C-alpha cells in the first residue's frame, strides 16, 4: 500500500534538508507537503519511484529564496574556487 512507504519518503526528504509541512491521506494514498532546497531535489524522481515501487509521484513549485547553511555555502565556494583555478592553468 502507498501508506507503507510514507516513512521512507519522509526520511528521504529529511536527508535532503526538507521540512515536512503536512501529511494528508486521500483516496489514492498520502499526500506529503514539504519544503526542500532545489539543489537537493536533483534525481529525486528516480529515488521516489524506487522507494514506492514505481507508484510515487511528485510536483514542485518555487516558494522562496533562503540562505543555505554555512557548511553548504563553504562547500559551494570551495568547489567554485577549485574549478576557476583549474580553468586558468
């Protein structure tokens, strides 16, 4: 049943720095509403389909910009500086 996969889906969203806003049972399963950084959602459809045996669906819409955590910002800055440094040599 779709309800059997809710824990896996919520756990995956949490690993992606998501914030669960609501869970709503409906006639076809459970709708989970969450906010998650776009950068964490690449490849999500494949992971969702794997977790739900191909039955899970999702949609996204832009909500707002938000500062990222310091560790994420530092990683992005480091990666950018390394890439720029390699491009100059």
